[in-house]
C-alpha cells in the first residue's frame, strides 16, 4: 500500500457546497469523462487543494456520461446476454466486497455526480449506459479510498485473470462474470476505446484510480481497470 505525507484540506465540488469530496476524486470524474469522448488535454481545477493522507492510494474515476454505441448485427449478439436490469449489489468474494449500487449521472455542472463521499462501501454504475449482464460494456466505478480510510475498491488490484464476481440485479437474477485481465494504465495513455467501446458481448469494466500520487499535478498517475465477461448460465 502506498501512502503520502499529510496535506491539509479537502475540496467541495462546485455547486455542491454541502458535499466534501476529495479533490482527486473530482479530477478522476472529469478525466474519465473526457477520455470517453476522445483524448483531450485535461487540466485540474486551479482551486483544488490536496487532501489529508488516506491509508490507501487512489480515488474513484467515473463512468461515461453516455453509452458509446456502434452498429452490431443482431446475429452477432451474445446469446447469453441478459435483459436490461439495474444492478443492486456487487459481490467479489476474493477481496471481501459486498456492496450496494448507486446510480451515477450527469449533474448541473456537466460533470458526473459522485456517490456519497462518506460511504466507503458503495459502488456506482453509469445508469444511462449498459446494465451489467446486458449486451455491451457496463461500467462500474468505486472509491479506492476516501480522505480518511480505505474504501470499497481498496483491494481491487489483488484480483487476477480467472477470478470471478457477481452482480445481483433488480429483476431477481444474478450476473456472474469471469475476469479476463487486471491492468493499470497511465492516465496520459489511457486506452479509452478498448475500455469503453460498444461490443456484441456482455462485458463489465471495474474502474478505480491507481499508481503514485503526484503532488504537483494533484492527481494519481494511473487508472486500474478490471476487464470481465459474462459467464454463460447453466
């Protein structure tokens, strides 16, 4: 686990003064939004300040504001894909995750609104996009840490190819996923098309921040992405 020297202060997102959210969290939200719509230069809000030292490095990047769709012939669609249904709970037995979902959406500021910062056992999904188990690429994001403690995705990097996890859904079904790979990417070389593109298969990406904390940039240097596909039902 990486730690950083203490630094004072946290940042409250603009137009949401009652929320106290780590500056790095907001940076991740904006950075991933920009990545989805094409790589463009990203500059952090000049008003941001560094936060107190968390016990685990990293914070949450967010999902895309709109699904990336391409024309996929119906005959090529994954026969095991499930109907659309909102996720209700993420279970990753290997790393002790058993967390409820919250919807992530675009707020008045034009940025994706974060989950409550004081809830360390919560994941979010891009509710305007693909649901886990549905054909396409579903996006699930979680805090790696908060300003005071580790959070739901603190141990995400411990997962390996061949591990599995489950997503309970609102229709009473459970989507089971097999992990294909767990990879970290420099934020200035993030493979946005590989991570977010539409597909004929039912896929999921679990996303959080990773790498060292760059005090000058006030950001973490990497994103961690878990690539997984839906397992066929018996």
